[in-house]
C-alpha cells in the first residue's frame, strides 16, 4: 500500500498537470472580466461550518464528509464544498457587500470513485454576495456559458434550470410532496424514506430507478409559485433568451443541498456517463443569516476541474530548448555559467553533463531543440560559440556578446 495512491485520489504529471493549470488560469482570467476578486480558504474547517450550512438531509453530511478530531479535541472536516467556507470567510472578515469572490482548490468527499468523480477533487468556484436582483443570476449563468465556450465544450454541455421559489413556495411544495410520497412510502428506497421525513424535495434528486418512476408523477413546483417567485424566474429566463443562452426548464432539478432557494441550475453533458454535471449552483439568499451573519442575498456555482479535463482537448504549447554542447573540461565548466546567463534571460536551456559530441547532438535532436550552441577550447579562446539551427542544419560562429540578439 505504501507505493500506491489512496483510492479516489490521482497524481498529475506532465501534460495532465498543464491541462489542470490551464483550466484554473482560464477560470481566474474570465472571472476577473466579471469583477470577481480572488479568495482562498483553508482546506479544513471546524466541522460545524459545514453541518450548520449544508443541512442534515444532504448526502454530504450523512455519508461523505471526512471528519476527525484534532489533537486539541476539536472536530475538523476537510472541505466537501466551497460555499460554506466562503460564507464563514465573509462573516469572519466582515467583507463589504456587494462582492464577487472566485476560489479554486481541492475538496474531499467519501464517494465511490468513477469517471469524473474522485474522493479528492478540485473545483473552480464563483460566489456573488449582496445582489438580490435576478440580473445577478443571469450574469453568473452567462459567466458559466462563457467558460464553456472558452474551453471549447459549450456545444456538448446543456443548461438545465429550475426555480425553488421563495420560502412560502417551498413550504407549500414540501407539504404537497409529503402528501404525495407518503402514498408510496413502502415502495421508496431507504434513502428516500429518510428524506421524506427530513426534506422531501431531496427525493426528486434520487437516482434509484424505482424512485424515478414514482417521481415522474409527483407535483410540479411551478404550481406552487407565489407571484413574486414566478416573476423572478420569468425575468431570468427572459434574460437568458436575450443573451442567446439555450436552456431547458427541469422541474425535478433541486440540487443536493438544503440551502438553495429560487434559482438552481446545472450545465450537464452525456459525455461523462453518470457524472453529467459540469457546472452546478444556485441562489441561497438565507444562508448567511442562518449562520449568524446579516441578511445577504447570494448566488454561486462551482465546476469540477477533473470533469472539465475529461471533456476538453488541450495540449500545452511545446517549449523547444536551446541545447548546449560543450567540448572539453573547460567548456563543461563554462556551460554552467552560460546556462545560468541564458536562463536568467528567460530562455529554456538544456544540456547533458557528459557524453560524446555525437551523442549530445543526438540528445539535442531527441529534445526537439531549436538551436544547439557548440563550444570547445577554440571558441573559448576566441570568446565565441558555434550556433546550429536544428531545423535547417545551418551553422555560424558568433561572438559571445551577441548570443542574445542571435537566439
């Protein structure tokens, strides 16, 4: 076991690492166009940061959190998602709203690993605090669409959206669901039986096949919207139409956390098998006040970097080195100085520390070097180097002082 990764974790090497960093850097760049500021929280928090926000009916709380007591006896949890930690940051640092925050980093959930789902995974995360207007929802969804376009996967990823309405809507809808699902209580999965007591809306999120057949005839939340909820949702849909962002209203979409209200959405694809959500999020106007902050309307979404990596075609631009080929002991010593000088001028330099000229030229070719700098005693005495263009084979002698302008 000492020579293998823990189940549900993954090493990143070479091109995969470059793809990973490309996604993070692209998200950071696009976020700045929308006025987001960078924010980073620790990878672990006091456990109550998550238990107070995620809801005791969520799978994260009941099944998936990595929690432990530290040496001081405090219960600590590796963050399973970003929003709760960002809300803690907002309250603790007394950040002024409205404010938009962008975060990225690892998160941890004890789940069955499969394509696009790991126990240590990474997210890009966007949170908007202090804006109650539906234009904030439209802009955030537009940002998500912008990212998908930037990654070149917008045609294979579709937006599904729903509204959970306001508190009055949710209360009435919850009562209707309890009435409906109670009739089928004996036929529900064990998870759904528990959800019927704690949060019947979560039954709509069930992946159990028997549950799905029951859910298909369940009441629709749109029948319980207040006028304010209906108007709010209508403004968002109109805004998406104006921005030419295609969408499908999915009445069964509730998301997996208890803190959502009004807008919930997912950008989904069929190219990842069971793990189809690429971006997911929604509005949570009452979350900040529920954990001790002042009333702060908010909306956010997150995307899994590993899932995006599965979908995009990205290869890093190949860096072609300048290859040094010193001949003789003195030239070997001079190669250290020359390599250092070139690297301090932001040039990629490579060379072998031993071997014949023939073998070193072969290594230069294998490394796809664009230029070879060849020098021995004659060149050192004349303060010159021989420059060989590895593509054309052309060679010329140049003075050491002219190396930079020539290469």
